[in-house]
C-alpha cells in the first residue's frame, strides 16, 4: 500500500486527483491538505506515518510548495519521501528551482481528467529507486 499525500489549495483539483487515484489499480492511502502549513504540521507530528509519495502544488497561501520542498529536504527524517511537484506553472524558473531544491518529478497539471489519471498512474508506477539513480533534468519533467 502506497501512502500518498496531495497538498493543493484548489478544492476541485483535490477532488479530481482523489477520483483519479481511486480509478487506478494501485492500492493507496491518500491524505489531502489545503496548504503547506497543514502539510508541514502533519509531517512533523506524524514521523512514524510518513508518505511514500507527496504531490505538492507550488502556488498556495500560508506556506507555498517551494517553502515546503526546502523544509522537507532540510530535514533528515523526511529524506525518503518522493516529492512530485504538481502545478499549473510551466515556467522554466519554477521547474529549474524545484529540480535544484530536490523534487523528484515535475507534473504540469493536466487539462483533462483522462490526462490527470494517466499522469498520476505513471508516477505511482515509477520504480523510484531506478528513477533516482538515473536522475537528470530530462527525466524530471513528466510528459503526458
């Protein structure tokens, strides 16, 4: 069972993501958070129940995704969490900054449910041990 967290301030995006996860034939346990401060509070209080995979929106109120990414990567307890940036931004600087700061993959939010499901399924089925050993800028941006 994969423990997954999605942190996204957009309620519709959280709902579509949840529906996509439920449609995929991978056993998951999904937790949803509205903003980065909720996420960081949970991670710091739940160190025995950390996610395997964290989908993180960049543009959120209170604490944004980049702030969370930096905090997570600075904490030794969280070193095994795979971080997928999940954002509407396709800005080269956002992609570059998240890559440099240690995210594992970058997903531009798809414009249809079908593409969302395909993207999420691809990420869930990645062999992360292999992916991270062959990690480079070309494998960072997920193309659907």
